[in-house]
């Protein structure tokens, strides 16, 4: 059985400084992300939710196979989280990003201030329901659903938005807020500049004479190939992010894009980051910088998979210097970038990006590309 919301302890958000509580917020920014288990006891419920979600992975006989895979993987995944401190740091970083974002946003967009952020994770607390109820308690009327995935995918941003609208119905808050959506930002200057900073910091760990020759491996979270085959825009947007960072870096380093974190008995988008590392080692590559191009904060994919698992693989295949570029986390340029993204969105008056209404050519999900109670009279034009 999957855990019911009523079976879970109430979510208690981090305390907000008194100075930030003095004014009633005018604009609510809902930060959408996958989330991660905060404690080891949260690992199995998190995996059960993940493998039940057909918007991210479709399995044969999913009602039975999903829970089976989740329970079978729980001991291993618990061990991985134990090795990085006993839980995911993603909530801590998301809250830090939210605080930094709204502090800067209040100055950049005083006409829509005060702003307040709310975290809505897909598979763990705080959930969309938590965010919606908190906004209701704060008296919010104008809300922005802000994906924390720079590159759009139906499986990530799309799934999170669909859950946000479902949660609005479950909570009786369908008409409580006027919504707009920030659904992607793969080449926004703030994001690209912050990512470029991390690449330069990674390269600085190599000897000056070697830096221009270091191979840079950009790694993004993989997706099932059936999602890609439907026409999902994720690969092209990840590629666009990589190209902008390469251009911003203004360095001659060779580079490769690969994909990590594939699980379950389905085919995934490649090439696999692990297999690329093995092949590079077999070809005699000795120095490698890995850049998490699709992640905005440290979590299990960076702290465990990239740092520990793939670091060991690199050592085994003869790569003598393996470095992972730092995650964005609460980097000042990234916080400024988040605020700029929201400021630009609010100033534009747009409900969403021009690409948001364009459904995948093979889309079969009638809920995709919806927006609930839009903030203006503009109609959603479906692709």
C-alpha cells in the first residue's frame, strides 16, 4: 500500500526570520521539484511514489511491479543516503535558494512585492498540498508555479504541474489563486553564468598547464526512451544549456554530454555517464571534469552517484584525476538568476513560455499542458 497523506506527520516549514514576516506577501512563488527523502525512514515511501508515477516511468503491470522494484531497491538506496548524511539535502538547499531569490526579487520587482516562496516536492514532503495550504493561510492570491528543472520534460516539470493542479482539486483550492507558469529556463543568462562559474572552479583544481586539455563531461539525469520517443523536448534543451555554457566558458576544452541515473527494466536515454567514463578510461583519458548540467543543488545524484560511484569507476579504469564541478546550491549568481527569471516572467505578463502549449507529437495524456485559473484572460492554445 502507498502511504496516504493522512498517515504522514504534518509538515513544518523552516522558521522565517521576523523581518520577512512583517508584510503580507502579495505574490507566491511555488518552487516545484522532485524532492528527496529527508530521513532514512522516508526512503521507501519516496521510492513507492516514484515508481507509481506513470508520468515519469511506465512499467508493465506497474501496480504490482512498481512497489516490487521500490521495496527491492530500498535497502541499497537507504545505504546510499546513509553515506551522504542520512538523508537528502535538497530541501535545505531549495529553502536557501528560495530565501535568496525572494530577498533579491523584492528589490528587482517592488510592484509585485512582497514575495514569498513555497516548496512543492513531487514525491515527499513538503508536497503540493502543503504549499497550497500555506499559501491560503498567507492570503496569497497571485501565484507562480516555478519549475526548478532548468530543462523541460513531461516527466519532471510536466508531472509536477499536473500534481499541483490535482492537489488544488483535492484541497478545494482550485479557484483560490491566479496562476502563471515558469516552465523552463535552459539558456537564461543567470543560469548559464552560474553554471560557467562552477565549470571554471572545477577546472581550477587541475594544474594550469593541463587545464585547457581536460575533457569536460556534462552529465544530466536520464529519462526513459519511451518519453523521448513521444517527442519530449528535454534532450534538445539540455544540449542547448551545454552549448551556452561552452560558449560562455571561452575555453578550448573538449566536451561530451551523457546521462545518468537510469533505473528499472526499461530502455533509457544515453549515452550512459558510467559507460562514457569507462570508455574514456579505456582510451587513455587521465583527467576528467564532470559537470551536473541539469541539477540545481547537491543531492544523491551528485553526492553519491557522481562523487562516490562514478569516482570509483574512474579510478578503476585509470583516470588519475577525476573532479566534479560544484553544484549551484546557494551560489550568489544563481540566486540572482532565479530572481531575474521570476522578475522577467512577471514583467512579461505571459502565462507561460511559447513552447509550453506545444504537446509532444505522441502525447496521450489529456492533463498535459494545462494551467489552472490563469492569471490573465489569455487562453491556453494547445499544440
